[in-house]
C-alpha cells in the first residue's frame, strides 16, 4: 500500500510541475497576427533572460514591451545583449497582445540598420 501511495503522490507532483511550466510559458495564441504593428524608438530597458528576452521601446505615442526570442536564438542570430542594448534606437515589427496592454511579440527587430529575424 505504501508503494502505491508513493507512486500516486509522485505522479501528482509531476503533473503539478508540468502544469506550472505550461502556465509560465504563455504561448503565441494571445497575439493578434491580423493587426501587425511596427514600433520605433529608443530602447528604454532590456531583460536578456529566458524564456524570452524583452525590451521596452519608447514609441512615438507610448512605450511598448516587446517580447523577443529566447536568448539562445537571439545570440545565434547575432542579436546579443550588446546589440539590443539600452539607449540604442530599434524598430520592432510584430503582433500586439490581446491580453496585455502595450505589449507585442516581435517577428523581427532592426538595430543600427541591421534586421534580425526572431522566428
């Protein structure tokens, strides 16, 4: 009986961990691909960490939180933390969030005249 109880508890723990990981990664379904936007302006902040790098770009009318690719993809495509650094002017093309105000998922970002494809 003890062995069955331990197995059941272990299984429930594994399910809880899997569910938490799924909730933590938001997926791309909450972005409106029918309404692409381009935001251009200085990078105000950078978080170069997983699961996705993010920058805040000060657009002409508001600041946008821009979700980029995972850091490994960013680096492999040449868009290291030094490239998307605070103070640089960037142009991000992507899709606005249907959940979070002033947030978007970038398909590509252009910095210093060079475009980096993120997907």
